[in-house]
């Protein structure tokens, strides 16, 4: 972004009220609106739908990846280039994103341009045309995504397959190589017509005037009216996926059954448990997990960190490790042992770090926008509710939660995976 | 613009505070040539760096493992990486299609046309210039035109056997010298002069009966007649069919006059044309 725009935006932001204003509402057609004005210079706008990877059918795996990479191509009423150029000309950056629960488009834009960017957002996200000949341009971008997967990305996708087996939450966010280009325009349009509708959507704006957001949602008509789409339950089952690759390390993900989005208590307990297991501080030069953490049992040179992934109805909680073939077996077994025998002695420290983590992540407007969108679409708690709930967590809660969560494991590995124990043997 | 729309990805450096990330580097073009790595890369050398990476990867409740594609990220476009070089194969010579071969190896093939043009056109021009030089020299050294107009030629009589006609050039015109047989002489002497279009007796046209000397230019329109041809055993003009007899008199056809007899004289064993 040009510095002149930033300066102008900061100046106008400073002139605005110092009071942050929040709006959370639902329109008559079912569209949800979440607006939070922190008076920042750059607006983050997200239009998201209940249309993540879990809404694909078993025969459609990879569809969401195609839809995501189709963003920025022609919309129903405007050529894609015109929309993308207009976004660029107003200083915006535009990206499309998907998780298993939601799909959407995000724009970061100087706040004076927010109303203009919103009008682009509506067409780009909710009215894609999926012109058949554009598939040829989209296919290489999908292949590029596949070629640039990171080891973490690979084990993270695989642990879902292991944990949820054949249920929809196991579907990858990425198309498999053999399905690249396999989806026809009609199939994509059909999915869009069903899912990109008001009953399924949420419009999130950070650092934007709430009334701007509401006026656009009520008056533009860019988002067609439509009904809420339900999803299929995907209980945690556990299992193994291993992917072999050359090299001297092995990336391991051990996951147990975690909290669902709308379960406030479980999510509060889970975020305290994560701190107990071990997460490094977000501050620089403080990246080793705390001495009190459960992961202190890891040998030198084996990094590990707790992770969580919450979805509608199910969730994952566990640990990500990078081991070597020689120590992989002991590292996995001792980690599992530590997870199953949680004894929380530094509860207060864990709680405060959990709250700090949440507040730090709120510093990033784009991350907050994603989290707000998921929480709004799946009845998740607001930040303040979650923090209040964390303060009520007891050591006994955490220990019991860990016991049920880590009864069974889902294990995914990438690299030299010969020595990794199978989940049944853990 | 197509490439602009395709470029993207997050590259964020945070000095303090939470560290947002994208687990997947978003698309760069030229994807067809990119292959997924088959080896676990050892990017993070120190324990601290590895731990920091692991922590960053696992951050977030919903944005953990988020798949993001940048649609337009205007300030991060790397023109040199996303503009592919156009394929010019269709416009290249066959000899230069192999990009691995050194240029000097294909020099002969590549330079064939210029070489052919240079030596072909150049050769023709030098030949012409050479001819001009030689011609100029020859004209310069040759006899002057005023002298040549008064020149006479000598013809060796032994060179022409009886019954034959030979052609010589004299003052730019052909001269027929005919060594007549007895039968021809008798035949020409016996012709009735009154029947001729241009009445001349054979005696008026020869100095010695055996030798008839005439200028080989048809009196009709100036063609050169063919010797020993025609209905009368003399000359025949192929242009309009004038027949002359063995004394060079017109007998048939459009020509109005007999072939001219130049001034000539006998000297020992030669005929000198141009002197009387």
C-alpha cells in the first residue's frame, strides 16, 4: 500500500471516535453481520459462507479448492479483471480462503475505500460465474498450490483424514492431483447457488463503520436470498495416516478429540490445556515452551507445540512434533504418556497465557476477521465470553478434559516414518 | 493482468506480538514446471528457530491450517518470476531449436543464405565488371571505326573447294564467295536476261566464271540469305522467301534487285574484297 494512503488513513482514523464500536446483528434474510470498529487505518472485510470443505459430497473432494482459486475470475455481472483491477486501484488486497467449515473472500483496504471495496467483495465472493473456459487458467494455480504445500500443511490435512475417517470433516481443503480440472462449470455453479446465499453467510468488517457495513448488506442485493444449509456430523474416531518422504526428520501430529465451536466451556478448558501442554510465547526470543509445560519431556532438538482446530460439532486438540527416525518411537510414546497424565500445577499461569494468546491474536485484524466469521456462522462465543469462561476453569476440569480427549489418537506423519508407533499401540 | 491476479501469498515479518502466517505459500505461476518436494526440507537449523516455526504453524483456533489464495497483492508482484518468456520455437530455424547446442556449431546453417547472397550476387556483379573491363580494353585496342570502314579483306581461294560457298565479314556485312562448278556456270550463262526482274547477264556480275562474290544482304528488307539453298541453286532468304540463283540474281519472291556485287580483284591466289 502506498505510504500516502496509509498516512491519510491514519489521520482520518485519529479524527474518528476513540471509542471502539461493535455491531452484531442478523438481517431478515438470514445474513449475519459482525462489525467491529477499532478505528484502525486499514479495514478488513470478509464475506464468508457455510461452504467449507465438509460441504462437498464424497465424490466432489477438491471442489472447494477449485472454487477458491476461481475467485477473481468473471462474476455474473462484471468481468473478473475489472473487479480485480478496481480492487487494486483502490489499494486493496484481495484473497480467498477456505477452512473445513467456511469459504470466503477477504479484502484489506484503506478505510475511506471500505464502501467501494464492499461492493467489489459482494460480486467477487457471492456471484461467481465459473465460465467454462476459465478452468484452463485456474488449473495451473491449483497445481502450484499443491506443489507449495509445507510439511505442516501435509500432516495437518492428513490428521483430519485419520481422525474423521470417511466423514466429511476428513475432506482436504486441497484438491488431489488426479482431480485437478475435473470439475465442470455446472457443478461449481450448482454448489455456489446452494451455498452462497444469505441464510448461509456472514459479513465481517473490522475497522469499518458498522453502519456502512449494514447499509451495504441491506441494500446491495449482491447476496441472493437462500436457506441455511445443514452439515453432516463427523465424530472423532482416530487412526493413522503416514506419508513417507526422504530426509532425516519426520513431522508428526498427534490429535485427540477436541472442543466444538459452540461449546464455550470446552473451548475455554481446551485453551488452558494447550498452554499446559506447551506453546511458546508469541513474543520474540521466547520461543521455547515453558519449563512447567508437559512438553518439557521432549529431548533437545525436537520442537513441539500444542495445536487445536475447532469445527462445528467436533474438534481436534493435540501436539505437532518434528522428530528424527532414531528418537521418533520414544518421543511419540512419552508425549502420549504426558498427554494422558496431565497434572496441572500452574493453573493461574496457563489461564493468563491463554487469555494473552487470545488478545494477541485479536491484534491481527485479518485473523480476527476469520475467527469472527467462523464464530458467527457456528454460534461460537464472543472473545469476552471466552475470556470470562477461561477465568472459571479449574485444574480438575483440565485434567478430566485431557482424559476424555486423549482416550484415542489420530496420528499423521510425513517424512521418515518407519519408527512411529500406530495409534492402536498407544 | 492475468499474472497479477494469480500472484500472491503472505510474507509477513512481525517484530513482536502474535505472528500471523499462512501454512501454504500461495500460488506462483509457471506451475506446470513446479513439482512437490519429495524430501522433508531441513530449513530450521537451531532449536529456537525450529520451535518458533512449530509454534507459528500451530497458531489459531480456526485459522490453523487455513488455505489462502491471494487474488491480487499489488505490492508483492515479482515481475521477473511471473512473466514467462514467450515461446519462439515456431519462428526459429531447425538448426537453432536445440538450446543446449553452442551457437558456433550451427553457424554454417544459420549463415547459408547470407553467404549465398553475398557470393551469388557478388559473383555475378564481379563477372559483369570483369567483362566491362575486358570489353573496354578490347575496343580501345581495336582498329578505329574510320579505318575499318575503308578496310579490305583477303580471302585464300584454296580454302574454298569447288561447289561450295563460304561467308566472310567485310565492313560489317556478310560476303558470300561461291566457287562454282562447270554445270552451274553453264546454267547461269544460259539464263535469258529478258525474263529477269533485274536484268543482268552473268558476265556483268563475275570477273572469273568460277568465282561469284556477292554481299549477303537481301535486297528486300536486309535479311541475310542462306547459301546453297532455294529453288535456283543459289541463295534463299528465309525472311520472306526470296530465291536467288548461283549468280546472286533475284528469280522469285519479293526482293526487287539482285544481290550487290562488291568491288573486288584477284591477286595471285587470293581475292581482295574492297579494292578493284
